[in-house]
């Protein structure tokens, strides 16, 4: 669900990839500048951009309030299109690194969303230029060592292959099943039902049978059967990390892939189109083991793709989540990846993966 702007007072409402909802108003003047910056921020929030947590949005809103108050004190009551180069430079020279950074990004995003014609030429050049507050020097992130990298590979490979084997066994089980309303609540019949209706909760399965969710829960529930047929976020993380290990494509490029980015050039050749950070689109012919992995994932995710909303089926990393308010997911949060890694005795850091 794209972020939406709120009117009177101005604000923003959005739903993050993990299902969390967020709503904030910004009751400061000048209101027209606030609305313009909020429009720029909205274009940066999931699913259109990488902003995907309440804490990150709060950081942007702090910068937004700060620049609005500064402009109000200077008597500038117009929108982003009326800002002058000199006044904006004055603000950024005293704002500090974080506030300068977030307000720059919102202005550039607003200008981009308007086709590059919202800001005055001098302001656009200033916003695209060098920061006034320099980033402090930091030590480069240490790449994964050879043993640590191989351990990451082995754990991901085992997780993906074990989940795929369970998936295939569940498909065979479903093929042996029949309608549980007439054939009884057996393992085969549970999977038969899921293949026809898609992922279900205990309550939904109970309603289909004419019983309550408690009846299903007391008989083991339906979650385990659903996880076998429809991959969850942990399985997606394993596949994504493996594809990065096999191809060298950075995590951001892999995360944004869609079905249409895969060009099957032959029986054993695949050309993958992706975007690397802020650079232009790139293409790469995949090595054989990456091709096999993609083939396996597409087979593994076929069932969940069949039942997903039509607008999400073209996302490569589609999965079903029983947690959160948004059940159908196409992204994985950084904290979710780190938690998955800790459960497997790993350190999963996207920045270190990119460095490696």
C-alpha cells in the first residue's frame, strides 16, 4: 500500500512491509512547504522506496519540521518551488549532517516525482551537489572471512533445500487428498484444501468445515501444512542470500527483482536485469548454479504465487506471512534478516555482504 498524504493538518499515512501501520501529522508552517516535502517523503516509502520503518520516517519528519521552522523565521512562506539557492544554502550550512541529508533527499524526491520541474534550477543543482556537513570518517566494514562466508552459504543452502523437499512432499500429499468435509481431517486432505483455497488460518479452515477455529487448533492446526506448501520469510531470506553468493549482485539489486527481470535466453542461460543502488540498470548472465537456484525458487513459490493478489504476483520474492497485518509480502526487513541469522548462528549484515 503506497504512502498517502493527510490534509489539514498535513501528515502522512503508510503501511510498512512487515504490516505495521504509521500515521503522523506535521502541524508547522509554512504548510505548503510541509506538503511538498511530505510528497517527496511519500515517494521514498515502501513499496516505492527503501524507507520501511517508523524510526526512519520519524528521522525524516524531524528534518522536515526543522527546515519548515527555519524558513518561517526567515519569512519564506511558499512551497519547495519558491525556495532560493542562497536561503537553502544558509539552512544546510547550519543544520547538521542528518537534517541536511534528510531534507536534501525529500527535496530531490519531490522534484523527481514532479518530473524534474518543481525546484528552481539553482536549487536543484545545490540539492544534487556536495553536502555542506561532511560525513565523519569511519573504518570500512570488514568483509566476511572465507570460513564465515562458507558457513553462510551452507546454512542457506540447507534451509532452501530442506524447505523445497518438504514442499514437494506436501504437493504429493495434496494430490492424494480430497475434500476434508467428506474425507475427514487428514494430513493429505489438509494439503488438498490449502492447494485449492490458498493459505488459511485455523479459523478460516474451521469455517470451511463448519466448525470453529478451536476445533482445528485442537487437532494440530493448519499452519504446519501451510508452511510446507507456501514459503515463509525465512525461506525467502535463504534463497536471496544464496542468489547473492552465486552471482555477486548486491542485496539491494536482488531485493528489487521481479519476474519480468529474468530473461530466459535458453535452456541453461539466464540474463538478469537489476538496479545496483543508485546507478543505472545493469544486466548479468548468471552462472549455472544461480540458474538452477532460480528454477528451484520459481517452482517452490508457484503455489503461493497462484493465490496471491494479482498485483503482487510479478514480484520475484513473494511469500505469505502469518504475522503482521499485511499477509502477502514481497520484501524482508533488515531486522528480520538479522533475527533469522541469529537463529541459525550467523551474522547476517547486508552491508558486510555488499562489501564481500
